[in-house]
C-alpha cells in the first residue's frame, strides 16, 4: 500500500499547474480576454482545485495507512449534504 499511496501522491502533485504563470503568459500575449484565454484559465482553475483536493485526500490516505484516522465523514446537518472534515493529527 505504501508504493500505491506514493504513486498517487506523485501523480497528483505533477498534475497541479502553475496558475499564476499561465495567467501572466495569457495576459502578456493578449490572449487573456479572448474566448480561448478564458477557457484556458477556467480549465486551469478547475484543474488546480481538483488536484489540490486530490492531493489532500492522498495525504489523508497515506496517514490512514499508517494507522491514523485523518478523515471524518458526517451526514450533514447543513443543507442535507455530506460534510468531510480533516480530523486533527496527533
């Protein structure tokens, strides 16, 4: 399980884009205000949010494999959704 957790961590880490660099490149080339520039920036933002969430989850899974319990899931009392919280690491 250790290698699989490490592989997931590395793969997710590599997928994170350099969002500020992309925004600067698009701005300097004048593409930022076009449809293509907006789509590229929006896709990069969505990719980064997803990747950071998966990175947090992979770290939680690595910690859980070591005998910890980093994830607490409770059925939401807020608007009927499910809420996932990171438990304190001791």
